[in-house]
């Protein structure tokens, strides 16, 4: 399953790269991309694990850049 999100308030390309790296380590994630220019995050993961992947990804984002709001695109 593929989910797309908009990361409002993303202010750092290096932070986006860190987020991408950490989100790709979550169990069940097949691929995750965080695009700093478009402020979009796309997560592709196993259907049965997507409900746990999304909150885990949000937690990582808040840890790296607390001011970012994650919205469904």
C-alpha cells in the first residue's frame, strides 16, 4: 500500500534525508521517500502493517524536526 503525505513546515534538506533514512528502517516499509523541494513524503509498505508504520514515521519526523505537521496529501 502506498501513502502520500505533505510535510508542512519542513525547513531543512538534511533533516528530510535523515527522516527518509530512519523511516526506511521501520518494520514493514518497502520504500520511503521524503522530498524536501515538494515537501512530500511517500511511504510504500505492507498492507497489514501500514497502520503501525504511519504513526512510527510521524514519531520519527517529530523527533528530527518538531515543528513539522504531517497531513494526508
